[in-house]
């Protein structure tokens, strides 16, 4: 066994395995040999065999390492159900073993055993109250279980025990942000741009910080842009000098190679906007490459792969290797579809692997990167003269709308106006809770006060799974004079179809501010529900205005908070108008540029061609200047 351990440590798995089997021939009851064999199997990626080997030992252990390995092997091999009895036996014999309770909590969470999870996670928390590492682990479990109040409690305990830990601060800020407390969250991000933290190593840390900024109400739009700009400069500095020489032929009319980079080629809202374009691209003039940073592929991913595209899965692939891939593919125009959203690959764009780079669609703000040349938008989302100073990219305004929306297949049918049957107006506010804030809740409360007997529906998984979170939200409305009987806090819908059915149960929708809806606004219009939005001074607060203008209902756009409230109240008093919207919004949307998929594809391609012609002219001018010198 000692020799087997030596071979294992030296990276000689075959020799180690052979010795372990010899031990078992001589001593079948030996426990260490199958344990080593399990480690060898796991290191080779055979987690099913590793799990079976640990099961064969049938040892109730106090070893934290073995307890955690047992979970890892069973989880990765899809055998969690087999692990329950093992951990229950461990905690029966060792009721004060933190690792056993913690692993049992993870197993129960994975098996959707809510009672078992709560018992185990609470017990683990009582055993290790004074360990910041344990409190952080438990906070992560509570987040996964959609119980943010307990996640917040454990993260605050982490900071009491380790007040200088920036990672704990960042995680607490994330919990606050997703709960609609972005202003408070900014105090915990502790400005990573001033911290000297390795930008490439902790890329998500910076992304969370900036994403939170565009949800805040206590920062100016100029300050928000400045922080993005500072990040962009730091990112470029971290990656080193960008590429400056390209082998791309500067021919204005050649077939263009377009590369799209996204983590959302899967079941994600971005797919509804990008899929029609990828399907309808003119393959005679454009060759399409998808660089997919997809963490978990699904059925929608499979559909993307079936398109006439060159597919590259880049999740986990080093930035430099991806840049090499892009340059070897000869990409002429590289398009970022994610901005500073989760799992973005913007450091690739900081290296500039292609001669022209564009950002579009996934992020409602400038990226701050000086190496991205253009940002696609339109004249409503970014009116000329209004937002140029808030971009490092050059604004490129597409005709009509910068978006093209494709509803899900076989969408729910329209239903009659709900207020006609239930006798009261139902407002819906279904944007992500991270887009909500105290100022917005104040406006919504004023609307409810001015519309007698009306109700407001909101949705979030935590409303159903976290009693305290549910009560905290009711209390936020209570502080504004709105009683619980007028607020419906619903669980998140399991499918997009059931989600849209709930949208259809509303008479009027309330848009978020300053961070407007995009997918939610489109889905709501599709279900015949008028969305009232407040158009602000920057792109993030003007996307819904763009959508409503394109569909043909600009009367639903407010320009002051007072007008936002007034339009909502006027709609309540005008049932004929509500009936008109219910009957006609879907047809108006289908007849608009928003769903002219062929027209949208040609519009995007014309933009690519125009931008490429600019680059060719600049390149040829540079060559002329060099020859004259």
C-alpha cells in the first residue's frame, strides 16, 4: 500500500492500481486499497466506479476528506440517492460531525428533499458557528436552495469573523442585489477597481460589481459609465497589448466571416432574440461562427448546433487559445452578445483577435472596453446626442429597432381581459427582482392607492421557498401603506409557457426602472398586456421605450415618475382601451419590425457590410500613407 501511494503521488496510476488489487487478493477485507482505487477511478473521470468502490467499503467514517469525496463521486456519477443512507448513518453515530451534516444537506438539496435539507443545514450551522469557512459553505447552500435570508445571515456572520475578507463582501453584495437592494449592495462590493485584485483571476468579482451599478438609483449615469470605463482600461492592461496586425483581406465586397461570442446559446432569453438571425443569415455572403461559452448544453444548444454554422465550445478554454482559434478562423467581425453578464468572455475582446469588434444585445450598457469598436442600438434606445458620452464604443443605430423577438413555439392563447371576470385590476411586475428598488416600489404603491381594489403580482423562486423573504417583501409594501391582501408573491414559473400564462392573467404591466425589461417586456406585449415604462436618460432605462415604439404604442411611454403613475391610473379607468390592447397587441407586434425576421437579418447584415467597408477604407488609407512615407 505504501508503494501504491508512492506510485499514485508520482502520477503512475496503472502501477498503483495493480498493487491495490494485489493487496485485495491477499487481504479482501482491506479498506485502504479500495479507497485508493476509488481515487484512481475519480482522477480518470470514472466517478461511477469511484462511487461503487466507496460504497463497497461500508465504513462509517469521521474523515472530512472521505466524507466530501463520497459526495463528489456520487454527485458526479448521478448516484445521489445511494448516498442518503450513508450520511444518515454517519450523523446517527456522530451527531456533532459538521462535514457529515453538511454533505447530507447537499445530498438532500440535490434530491429536492426540502425537509431533509433544512434539518441538515440547520444542524451543520449550529455545530460550526465560529468558522467563517463553514458559514460561507452554508451560505452557498442556502443560495442554491433559494433561501436568501439565511444566506445573508451566514455571510454577515462570515464578515463578523473575518471582516477584511473581500470575497465574503462580494458574495453578500450579490445576495443583496438579487433581492432588490442594489444601493445597499454597492457598499459591500468595496470597489474592486481600487483593490488591486487580479482582474483576470477574479473576473466575476468585477462583473458583479458593474452589473449591480446599472441597477442602482443612488449613482449618476456618468458615475456608472466612469466605473465601466475604468474597468475597461484595467482589463486591457491586464491582458497586455492587443493584436494590431491582421491577415484579413481588406476587400469591401468579400464574403464576411462573422463570429458570435456568447454563454447564452442555450435555454436563455437571449436565444429568443438571436436564433432567428442565425437561421436567416445569407450564407452566400456571410459565414457564421459561434464561440459558445456554454456551461451546460441543453436542447436549445442542440438546435443552435444544427444551424449552418461553425461551432466552437469555448467553456473552460483559455482566453489566449480562444483568440488563436478566432484568428485561425479568419474572423472579420467578432460580436459580443453578453457584455458584463455572467460567464462573459470580454477579456478576449480586450485582446482584439479580429479587426472589427461589436457588442450587442446581452447587456444594457457600454462595456467600457476601448477595443470594442461599435455598439448596436437604435434611435429610441439611444437618441442622437443623448448617450454618446456614456459609451467607449461608437454608437451604431440600426433602423427601427435594435432587437428582433421570436416568441416561443406554440405560445399560450390570448384570454379575455381578466378584470372583466374578477372585478378588479391586476397589475403585473415580473422583471427580475434585482431590477427593483425602494423608489420603484414607492411608485407602485402610489398606483395601487389610486386604483381601488387593485392587486399587484410579482414572481420569484424565493417567495415560495423562503418564508422570511416572503414576509420581508410584504413588509416593504406595508411600510408604504399597502396591505398583504393586495400583493401576490408567486413562485417562478417552471416553463416559459406557464410564465406567459401568468402574464396573461394581468390587465396592466409595470416596467422596472432604471433597468427596464427586455425579454419580459416583449413577452408581456405578446400576451396582449400593455406595459407602461418610464424612459430615462440612458440605454438601460430606454429599452422598453424602443420596444413599445416599434410595436406602435408610444402612448405607454412616460417621461417623468408622475406621468408613469398617471398613465397606469388612466389605463385602469379606460376598459375599452384595455380591451383594444388585449385584442390587438399581438397582431401589432407580429406586423412590426420586431418580428420581421427576414428584414432584421438583412438590416444586421447591411450594418456588418457598412462597418466592414469602413475598416477596409481605413486599412487602405493606412497602407497609402505608409507607401508615401
